[in-house]
C-alpha cells in the first residue's frame, strides 16, 4: 500500500510524463512474463517510448489535472501505459509487433490516447495502424506508382524505335 506522499510523488511523475509526451498507448500485460516485458521495454526505449505501470486511479487523477477528459478506469484489467513523444504509427508498429509475438500469452492492446488531439483510439484502430508499413515504404510505393506509367511509355517508345530500325 502506498503512502499519501508516495501517491503524490507518482501523480507528479505522471503529470511530468504527460507534459513531455504526445501519445499514451494502453496495454493489458496480465499473463505476460517478466522476460517478455523486458524485451518490450527494450524495443520501446530504442524507439523513444517508455512503458510504465501506475495505478489507474492515480493515472486518472493526473489526466484530469492535465485537462484531459479520459478515465483509465474504463479498463478492467491490469494496465501498462506506454508514453511516447512520437506519432502513433511509430509506436503502434512497435507495440503491434510485440503483440503478435506474444499474443497467446495474454498481452492485449487496449487502445491509445492522443494527448495533442485529445481523442481516444480503440484497440482495433491501434492494431490497424500498427499493421501499416513504415512511412518510407509507403512513400516508395507511391513513387513507384507514379513512375510506372512513365516507364511503360518509355518502353513503348523504345519498341517503336526498334520497329523503325528494322524496316530500314
């Protein structure tokens, strides 16, 4: 049981994390081993995010004090919160990759809260975003789609030029 002073310190710590980050991702870690959680923390740290476990009530108080209309008590399970200053696609990809690796062990993505836009994203949306390829891959695909008609036109011109050379 935490003392009142410890709870106050945790609320200050949560408030500081809320000020310095743009995104919260909520996960249920019940049934997940300590080793798996260490792997997740390592991959999140490399991606610029932090996994923290706070009491839902203290997290709710900090969110309310920060001016965010979100109650983490809506989740009935154990709650681990991922704090990140990155955009949702980057963090969702890391969390989704881990989720697919340990899905059978009880790890679940519960949702995300965008602190900048002040809106909640449900678990399905976070998973869908996590499945998307990276920004660089998407840009390469768009560039390929834009270049394809030009390549085909050049191919046709090249073949026509060969036909003209053969007739001579």
